C-alpha cells in the first residue's frame, strides 16, 4: 500500500453498466491522475475471486433485471468481504441496480424476487403504475446534482436510524415516488439512482476522491504501526 497506485474494483463491469455508469470510474481515475496517483481497475466478474480489503474503492453500476438475476447468484460469495469493507468506512459507490442489490431484495415487475446481499437495511419493489424515468435534480451535502434516472424498482429504507438519503429531490423521483429523497449515504458508502454518469457532477466526484485518499492515508498509517 505504500506506493501511489490506487486500486479500484469494478464489480461485474461486463454485466452492470447501464447508461454510461462506467464513466463514474473514468472520472475518479482522471481526478486521481491529476493529483499524481496511478490507478489500477480490476473487473470482478462471475466466478472471479475477490477480496475487498485489497482495494481503495469499489464501484457497482446499474443493470437490467435479467443481468441483476445473473449477478445476484454469484454475489453472495462476496458478502462478508464487502460488508466488512463498507462497515469499516471504506468508500464504495453503487448505482441503480447495484444499489438495489446491496439491500435485502428487489421484487421485479415480472413477480420474481431477486435476493440482495442484505448488507444495508432497505428493500426495492415494483409497483404497477410507475417507471421512474427522466432528468433528476437534488441537493446533497456537497451541493446540487443533475443526473438521469431510469428504473422500475422503488427503494424504501427499513432502518432510518442507520440509513440517510444521499440527496433531497428538487426534480424527478429518486428512491421512490413518495419519500422525495435520492439514494443512500452510510459512512463512506453512496447508493444512487443517478446515471449520466453521476460523477460528471464534479462536486460529488471530488468528495469521493477525498474519501479515497483519506482512507488510504489512515490504512497506510495503521499498516506502518502494526509492522
Ligand atoms: N433493473 C432495475 C430497475 O429497473 C435497475 C435499473 C438500472 O440499473 N438502470 O429498477
């Protein structure tokens, strides 16, 4: 960890990458490069071995229901390592389908229930009347975000003491049509319905880069202490 290479894991890049989500990883790499950091991105796909603690940043993009069912079968192998990573305060960004799979389940419009990792107390359901599609605008702790959403799942938090929204809606739906909030913030985990990609909003991208570099510094300090 002592060198300047930042390691990024892109979970299921070949299956979970709707509406330009891979652009989020490109923006993070670009901003880190500007600060003199090299980045290495591993695409973790079906059957690959993976240990989250070897990474400085995890990214999980959006996907169609079919791809989500495929990914959901492979994903439970990684539950422990991802859960420990998130709960230790390491940075992770999940978009749309990836965000849904971090919760308990996603009940789709074809009536199937896709089991999520159950790391974060939330669930997602389809309700007959609505597909949430269009431009979104919302206010986060880092300022306003403009993006695009396209999902049929409606996400609800099951533990509002633990989970906090990522933003307050100005335009569009976000998590669901009732709550007027977008996404989730838990420690250094961000879940969001925003495509476009989300990180063309450089206020959020810079905040994530800061999290990555701060966590890297803390982890390097701990490693030196324990030698
Ligand atoms: N398939 C999910 C839904 O429709 C997620 C869509 C996405 O990731 N864009 O709700």
